[in-house]
């Protein structure tokens, strides 16, 4: 029998994220972020200790589906409903649209 190099374990409580959970990304501190925590249009954060919370809410009419961090640690969120990419500054404010993309689903490619 082959020995496994990795062991998975439950890290968060069941039901914290919606069925639309997507776009996980890690920051330099080891926090994991994903879209749609508790409800649509949110970004959830899971700390290295496994504590979950809503990190921020996107503006009305926006739902994220991909998250990345730039070289300065700012969060970039692909918005598949509003067809934008949002930049969240280190001070946790959402800027005006960072990039506007007219093509449907183009945000997925920009975030990845």
C-alpha cells in the first residue's frame, strides 16, 4: 500500500460558505480568502487558526468569482456580474472599478 504524503482535515465549519464558493487565494499572513461567505457578494477570510468571517462586501450588483493578490498585497477580485475587477487596498476600502471588461467571463481569465 502506498503511503500518502498529504493528509486532509476539516478546517472550517460546514455551511459557512455558500454553494457559490470560488476564487480562493492566500495573503502573506496565511489567511485564505474566498468569495461568497455566508451570502453572495461577500469575501470571506479564514485565518491560519481556522476562524472564519466576512472580510468585506462588494458593491450592489457585484459578485466575485476569483481572487488574487498583487505585488503590494492588494486584493484583486474578479466580478462576473458587474464585469469588473475590483482592487481592495491594504486599508480595506474598495476602489472604483480597476479594470472594466466587456466580455462575459473575461474576468475569470484576468484573475487566474
